[in-house]
């Protein structure tokens, strides 16, 4: 019963939702006309990302300020915004997107350090 309607939910925002159920990957690949711009290997790598990802937020070597910055990055949707600017809107290149993210992260880090008294 957990798979009923799953593909429909993923299809609501195919760029923002990646299936974690392997049985839904093929439907997901067909859920957006934009995916026709990518080869099978690229889509497979995106869909199989859960097999290779590491939980970088919970790394024990991150201190409280660094973990707070990760939360800020996620909360402000910085990465999805940059991906959208690159892939959909064409207003950034990967290089300008990376530079923008670096600048934002450095600024967030300095703000969090100041809040922590460091």
C-alpha cells in the first residue's frame, strides 16, 4: 500500500523529488519533459544518489556553528535555487553558481560565528 500514488507525488515536482523506491525510478524518469535533455546514466546517477550519499549534516567532526550553517543552507534552499538558476532559468553557469554558494556559505558562517561569540 505504500507505493500507491507514489509516482504521482514524485511527479508533482520531479526536480525537487527523487524517488527512494527503486521501483519508481522509471516512472520518475518519464515525469518531466526536461529529463529528455539528460542521458540515462545521468538520470540513474541522480536516482541512485541515496546509495552513495553520506549524511554530511551529522558528521561528528562538525562543530555547532558548522552544523547551524548546514541548517541555514538547507532552510534557505540555496542549493535548489542555484540548480534552478542553472538548469531551468539559465541565469547562472555552474561556475557562477558555485561562486555564489561559496560566498553565501562564508557569509552565513561569519554570521553564525558572531552569534556564538567567536
